């Protein structure tokens, strides 16, 4: 498979991962600037910043869609009410 990507850190190779997983690792700070990445069946390792810059960007979700999803989730599972305090 051409879309699999390997990560090398301190001469230890990890993988194979999909481009989506690599993008998620980058977003979460798992991939460091000193790491190297390569595509499956290629022998050339690339510095992480250059490799990540060449990855396709994921589509941006509209803020309105996120708000609607939050609202629907709240409506589906209403919060439990705290018991009333006795005076």
C-alpha cells in the first residue's frame, strides 16, 4: 500500500500508519520536529516538518455544524438535576 507512513525517532521505526493517523498524531503533539517519516516502499526518510507540510489538509468543519451537534447531544441526554437542599 502506498498510503502507509512510517515514523522514525531515535533510530527506532514505528508504523505503519495512515495519513489521517499521522495528521492526528501531529495535531496531538505526538510527532516531534526531530522525527523522520517515510512512505511505504520508499527508502528516503524526510524531516517531520517538511513531510507534514506536504500532507493534504483535512476539511474544516463549519462552526454552525459543531454548534448543532452539541445542541442535539444536550437534548438527547439531559443533565441530571441535583437533589433539592432541605432547610
